[in-house]
């Protein structure tokens, strides 16, 4: 679910239309302030390595935006 869908699902289409872009911008600013504290969850690296080894027919990972 993208940020536009998340905001709309929480506060409705009208609020999304009015301030959705501002909320996403604020989220990006705050996220970038904290990115240095982000670490993989326990087992995440092993999970990704195993998925790469198995090559399942379908797998989705949320990687976020690279800046």
C-alpha cells in the first residue's frame, strides 16, 4: 500500500486531497532523520538469502525509497 492509499484509508479522500502531499513530505523528512538508527530485524538477512537461494515463483519485498 502506497502512502497515498494509506493516508486516504486512515483519514479519507478529502483529507488526502487537501494535505496528502504535505504529510508524505513530512514523513520523508522525519524518516531521513532516523534512517541511521534503522537496522534489519533479526533473521531478515537470512530470510532474504534463503529466498534468493530458492528462487520462489513470486516474492515481494518493501525496500522503501532510495535517496
